[in-house]
C-alpha cells in the first residue's frame, strides 16, 4: 500500500491547511475492519456474521479484512455466541463494552483498530452487501475520507419501511441540512466506512455516544474539510427495529444544537492545533 499526502483546505476554515493521508492500493492489499455493533442480538448474530464472512471471502479478496463484533452492554447470550463465532470462523474478533451506545461501541472499535479503513454496518445487514465494495473503494481508490450509504438518493431502493419512519428520516435530513448546509442527505444509514486518518484524528473528537454519533461525525467531517462520498443503497427495513423514534429524535435535536452552538468550532480549533504541532 502506498500512502500519498496532500494538502486539503477545509470549508469555512480559511487560513490553514490540514495534511491528511490518502490511501492508494499497491502491492500490499489495504486492510479493513468491519464492525458490527450489537446489543442483545444472540438470535440474529450467527446468521449475519456467517453471511458477511462468506461475502467478504468471495468478493473482497483484494483486501485483508476482519469482522469485529462490538457488543455494547448485552445482557443476553450475545457474548457466548460471539466468542463461539470467533472460534469457528477466521478473521473474527470480539470486543465487549459494559456501557451501551452505538457511538460508544464504534469509537472504541475504530480507534483501537490499526486497519487502513474501518467500516460498520447494522447487525441485521439491512443494506445490500453488494454495495460494500463500492463503499470501500471510494476511500481506497477514489481519495475520499468517508463513504456512506444513503437511502435518500434518487437511485436508492428502500423496501419494508413504514410511512412514519420515512417521514421522520426525511424531516431529520431537512433539519440538519438547513442548519449546517451539508451536501450529504442521509446521516443515519447504518453503512459507513472511514479512512485511518478520520479514525485517528476526528473520531476521538465526536462526543455522541448513541445514535447521534453518525450525524456528528459527518457534520464535523464536512466542516473540517474531509471528503465524503454518498452512495445509493438497497435497504430492507428491519421490522423488528428497537429504535425508539421520539427519544432518538430528541437525542438528535440536542446533538445538533450542541454542534451549532460551539461544537463545530471546538473541533476546528483542535485540528488547527494538530496542524501547527
């Protein structure tokens, strides 16, 4: 793998530049860690891990990869199932967090990883895995720092989604885009990949521990000059989803207000300090 460094000037950050590594695949394959955050998923975890493992073995041979099961506070048999899977299949790792929160699990797994690219997807694999190569290649070959799946692009296909969830998703998209003038539309799709530089420099700055983690990461990334690629996906909505709409919506609104009133500038100052060091 060859690493090239380029200077990129971030939007709304005049007067300074931030040097970030851009990955290029060379003789050595790029390494990828794919994280599956899970909470009390003993039932679905075996079939999802085996399905993902089979896909990676067949379709991602150009890369060295691992699957990381990030258990954030499960109280059922998830731990035993995950350990059994790690003993049965190659390239499976298990990490356990006592405290709950998808953002907390991703921050721990991504910052602990040494892979060139780190990704995550929902444990139910709602997103068609056929889009995974394009997600990874956007970072490995196309010089993006973050790649995200989107259910809100014209080319996307969404099945099984209720009208309430669809309206909630589009309303939230309109809210954060109007507050921060972001180019991306879908902040919450559970299908994302980030470069090593994002995992090292930006992810530790994200304070959201729950569902707002994704939105905060993307808003901060755009405001700090990272390049984001949004890809259409085929999404099959999970009818057994445990996301509670009203509490989650309130968490998102509080997070947006935190970023709007000082949160973004705080991170910009932190990255300026890194630049000058």
